[in-house]
């Protein structure tokens, strides 16, 4: 299983963030191999104090090839992805196993 984590920075306006998140969630919900998608509700928190991110989106996939296939096929999201990366977002993916 593979998880994909998108952290949206505070520097992106609330309206812009919500639009990008909505488009990404709608896209992954249609993707083959997507197991779950969750979106943060409210402020992100840290025991170290305020964080520089306003939203988190976590998507679980059956496999890395399925996640990559979605990412390569989601051409309508390229502008959003570029905007996120240019403005400090973090897009991370990692394999997971049962502990």
C-alpha cells in the first residue's frame, strides 16, 4: 500500500486552497486502486507551536503503479500541482505496512 500526503501552505488563500483540494479529491475518488482519501478538518496542529501548512490531504492507494498512473493521467490537475509546488506545498508519497 502507498500513501500520498499533500500539505498546503498557509501562504495560499483559503479559497484557492479549497478549490485545489476539491479538484484533487474529486479526481482521486475516480481513480483505480484508490482505497481512501481524507482531508484535514480545521487547523493543523503541532506540539511545537504554529505550523506553516493550512490543510492536509491523505490518499491511500493499493499500489505505487496505481498512484503513478493516476498522477500521470490527471493532466487537468497539472496547473494546480505546479501552483502548489511553486508556492511551498509538500507532496509526499510513501509505502506503508501493518505494524
